[in-house]
């Protein structure tokens, strides 16, 4: 589960990681209030206004139809009001959102961290994530703060330091020191960096995160180390033991069809193709998407109805798929192991009748337990459904249907 | 011959008396699997499916001599069940449970490295040696004793491959469902290696999916050490970047874990890569020169 920057920073703060603090608001009026309170506390007139959406590239991103970037520094209440009005309720397009962009519902007003002082501010990069191959967390750090880490990895891989953590003993002091030394820090900044990394690891571990990416980590002009941004991804499987984190979910950031599917316990991911599909098992669901593509179509979705496919789940699946206006045909692909094909077939027929008129052709491929019985039920139902048993047959039927639709 | 489990394996079921455990234990017994008992803490001394129930895995091992365990325990307690089995001396631990927190698996995997055992899964359909032993949830009737071994991250795609191999007249030795989680006990490479060393296995089907580097690791190993034809498929050629496709591990992070990248490496390493999952059986026939 992804969370917003301001929520990630709340977690960091709880574990003693210094953050560029601020106030999250959802109206221009509250933005002005927040500005006054921050300016009073810091004694600086500079405040950064940051759009809160689940996508990176906000700083360079552009609000649709306006000359307004997703992140901007303001130095007066009037300017804050103007920026907040431009951002809130409007759509921000960044290189990560796709051309459709994401609506900004909240903005985070952050204190000025780049104030002048004894030394130059300097930005770093630190992230903690799972190394799947090694089966342990890895800390990735770089002096190239503010840059996209994938670009750093491609062009100057030698600038990335990796430190693997033994999960049984956790992060050790020498590991945090190694990174701080590699950054070339000394004195108070060094001490602050060691503390920063140590607390960051604790936050990552204790919140069952999949990723914490802090980019940039800032060394301020007075040698404090703080998180300017926070990109956090939490392990969905562990949310059950973190109710305080589970409530951070923002369904506004998710596709409404995906939210609806989740409520029916269906695993659905919306894609932008023209052939919908409903499958049992995640691997077969991906394989079915691939088969649709090879047959001349484009998959409109991923949908795993799981091991207990029945009339109710099939109906729920149909209803979700049919809400996507791009869907021109539907392929149902069930390999009945424990699930019996005749039951699924009955489910398809019942769902079809319950929904009434399904306006797109349907191809049903039932294989495995009682497959022939399933095919018979489909064929005798009188519904306009193409039935197949072999996977190859299903592929051919998809091609045939797409041709008949002129696609 | 076969790998991991055979007709002599003595199997216990952890989470024996729960609904999942009961249903699948029954199916396993019907297939002819030697289920010698089960474990449900607090129900020791009872009998279930005509087999003894034990409070601990250690009790079950001491009494029955069990060497294989299958786990149907809810996600929050599954890592504990894995460690209990390892501690009790179980040699092959098969964990079916889906949804175990990654942190729990990190620690459990570290823990079992200190024990003499192999973990299959979690989030997997189990291990099945055709006509001998079913330690999992795969439908038994699609299997037929034969010569092809299967390694797969996905349940239903395994069934698909098994079915095609049976219809192609090749049959199976052992099918190993390694699981779709980011951290699993036995990697693709390790499972392929087991089958490569099995004298009865003449060919191997390797089914992977987007996410991670396990298929590439296996491919490099096959290139260096392979002695049998391998047919490979990677699910998720049409999956978008950054979205989790059902399995916790099926997510494209960077350029290396796309289906295209994996398929290219596998081809370069001499694996017969199929673009369509419908072509697994016939491609294996070709790879064996029997088409």
C-alpha cells in the first residue's frame, strides 16, 4: 500500500527521524492559516507548498490547463492562497501519473529547510527496500540526492552504496557509519547522519514497510540531517497488525473499479485494452492476458477470482468488467482443480441472467474437473457465449470474435 | 525416482483440523498419499480423518516418524509453523499459506538455514509426484506418471502445464510449486537443479512470472549445467510496471524483472521459451525430438 508524503513523514517523526515538518490542508483558507503558523514558528517567510498525490515527479509536474507546477515555494499569504487555489481540486500530471494525471485533494505546507548558514546545504539519497534475491533489507545510498535513482544506477552505478542488513540482528552501527563516511561527512553532520540512518531503519522495520525512499535527504546549512520527501510503501500482508497504518489508505488515489472489486474480494487491476478477462489464479490470469495479446487483442484488466469461483464471484466479476467502457469482449478462463467447471458454468449462466443483457460477446473456457459438463451447460443455455475447452481453442475464439467486431 | 516426495514419504498436516487442512488432507489421502497424522495445538490426543492429532510437530515426528509436513495455517501464524517444523526435524516443509508478512518470512527463512530441511513455498500449490504422493492442493486427476518435471511460481498455470503434458503423452515425474511470494524457501534454480539430477526426469518445464531475478538465475545455471531440455514460460508479458498482479511477488520494479527481459535471458541460455502458455506441451515434444 502506498501512502502520501505527509503520512510517511508522520511515521518517520514517530521513530525520531528528523523531517522537513509541515501542515497538511485541503482548502486555500487553511493553507493561509498554516502558512502563518509555520512562518511564525520558523521566522522565515519561505514555505514550500507540495501537492500530495501517490506519484513522483511532482516538482516538475504541471497542473492541467494552468501555469502551475506541483510543488512551489511561497513567500506570502497571498501567494500561498493563489498556489493552493491552483493546486487543490485540479489535476496534476507528472511523468509517473500518465497523461490523465491525478487530482490533488491535499497539499502539504512545509517549512523552509534550505536557509542560508555556515555551510552549503547538500542533498543525498537514501532508501531501504527488500532485496528479494538475498531475502533481507538493503539500504541504498548515494551522494546524488534529488536525482532519479534509476538514472544514477544506469549512468554512474559507482555512486550507489549498498548495505545489506541481517534481519536477525538489525542494522549495526558500523553499517550506518560506513554510509555516513562514504558521504564524506564529519563532525555534527556525521553524527546526525548516523542517527538518521539508524532511526530510518527502525521506522522501516517496525512499520513492516516494503520501501522507504528519502529523496532528498538534506544536510542543512547548520549541519542538521532531515528528510525532505518520503516515499513509503507498506507490506499489504502485514497491515492486519498495523491498524494505525491501515487507516492511511487513501482510496481517492486508487481506480474506483479496483476499490469496488476489492470490496467483493476480487483481485482486479484495470488496464487499458479491449478484451476483459476473468480467471482463477494469478499466474493463469497473467498468462491469459498474454494470450489475449497474442490473439490480436489487448487485455482490459487483470482479474483473479481465486479458488472459490461461484455464481456470486462470477457475477461480481462481470459487473466490474462491464463498467469499463473499453471492453469489447470478455474471456473467462477457469482451470478447475478444486473448483468444479459445471458449477462455474452454472455461475456464468446465472450471472448472465441476473445482469440481463450483456452487450459484448463472451468466450468461456472451462478446463479441468467436469469440464465437459461445464461446456454442455454453457452450450445448452441458449446464451450467446462461445465455449472452449483447450487453451488454444480459447485463443482462436478470441481472434475470431475480434475479427467479427472489426477489431 | 522423483524428487522431494514419493510413496515412502510420511506426511503430517499442520493446521490439520481447520477447514482447509481437513479438505486437502482428505484429497491427499484419496490420492494415496501416506498422511500419518496432523498437528493442531490444543487438540492433541484426538483423532481426525482416522489419523492421530498432535499438539506439537515434535510429538508428531516422535510418534509417527514423519519427514514431510504441509502447512495450512493462517498467515499470521504460518512463519511460526514453518520454524516449528524445521525445529522438529521435518526434512521437507511445504507451506501453502498465502499472505504471510514479508518480515516474518525473512526471519523464518534465516531461522531454517540453521536446520537440515528444505522449505517449499509459501503461497504455493505444493509438490506432487505423479501416481505416488500429493503434498499440496493440485488436482490429482490431471497428472499421469511420466518423464517431465515442472517448476512453477503459479498454481493454475502449473495445472495448465500438467494437463498439456498429460495430453501430449509425456506425463510428469514431480511438479514443484515454488510459490509467488517475494521470499520463498526454494528458488527456481534450486528446484530445476533437483529435477536436473533426477534420472527419471527427461525434460523440465519452468514457469515463472514478472518480478525478481529467479528465472534469470536459473537460466544461467541451466546454461552452465543443464543436461536436459527445458521449456520456459514467463507470465505477465502484458503486465504494467509497478502494479502488483495478484501474487505479492509479481510486480515489475525495474527493466530486469519484466517478462521480456527474463524471456530474452532464458532464450540466450538455450531454454525453449514459449510466448503462449497454450504451447507448453507441444514445445516439450519438439524439444525432446518427438513431434
